[in-house]
C-alpha cells in the first residue's frame, strides 16, 4: 500500500471514530433525557414562568450573581403556587423589609445545594448539605420524592451552571424554626387553608343533620295526620249506611 493510500485510510478512520463518538454522546443524552441549556439558573428560572416569586426573592436577597456564577448548583425551587401558601403580608415583609434580609437569604440558600444532583441521585434516606449549611433530608413514598416536607413536582430542569427541581412547598431552615416565630407565620397560610376545609366540612355535616331532622319531622307530621283521615273516612261510611237504612224504613 502506497503512502498516499495509507494517509487516506488513516484520515477516514479518524473521521469515523469522531462521528462514532458524537453519535454515542448524543444517544447517551437522549437516553437520560437531559436537555443541555446555554442559560444559567437565573435565566432558566426567569424564562420558565413558574418561578417568578422565587426569582424576585433571589434578587431581593442579593443572590443573583451567586446563582448566575460558575456553580454547579442544585436548586430545589418552590413554584409560585408554593409561595402562595405563605400569607401575603409575611412574604412582602420578607422581600421588602431590610431587617428581614438575613432571614430571606437564609431561606433562599437553604434551597440551594452546591454541586450537581440529578433526580436519579435522590434516594430515600440521603441528606445533602445546603449552601445555608443545614442538611436537606430526602425521603420517598409511593413514587413521590420528598425534600424535607416538600414534594418534587418537576425534576431535572437543566441550566448551564446546574439543575433545578421544582417543589410544591417553601422549605423552612431549622435555624429559622429554632430562633424566630417566622416559621409560624410562614405556615399560617397552610393552617388557614386547612381551617377553611374543616369549616366547610362542618357546614356540610350541619346541613345534612338539619335536612335529616326536617325529614323526620315531616314523617312524624304525616304519621300523626293519618289516623285523623282514617277516622273521618270511617265516620262518613257510617253516616252513609245510616242514611240508606233510614230511607228504606221510610
């Protein structure tokens, strides 16, 4: 084989290996279902549309540059519906009151874990240390994956500097629960929802009892009225017999 032919063969072999490697890489990405993004966590969360309150809170806490940095970061991100569980006045106080800025930063950083943690890494009983320094506890139940008391509702939202897992409840750091009454006020919204449900259930039970009582009263009236009707019809019958007999005698 001539030198030129060898060069052609080597070049073709190298090109084939490069194509094969690219195909394998694409197949692996497709297998795990990961969509690579050129946008960082803040940009992805902003564009998503389901994390507007979180993005605003991150900005107020002064953490935008941090979560736009190299990372990687894993963010357990409360959705807007999750923030709706918090009383509006408490949320506004957290995000607008300068004296609450430290509490806000504590809460936000409790949702962030340094490093890249995919949904498949979240096994029952595992813990991860947050940027805030306390641990998050992972539990699983009938297919649901829980982070503390929040459920992951949309996992593996990829960004260029990490991953977002959407959760349905705002996480409360142990330091907040231990040192302030903020947890009670944050949870007040959930308690109010539970109380409204309980009141509605009591109203339904009361109405059902009242309806049953009305039905019993109606049945009693009907029962009391029946003997009177029977006596009336019996009297009319006797009178009819009496008048027939009287006419025959006449």
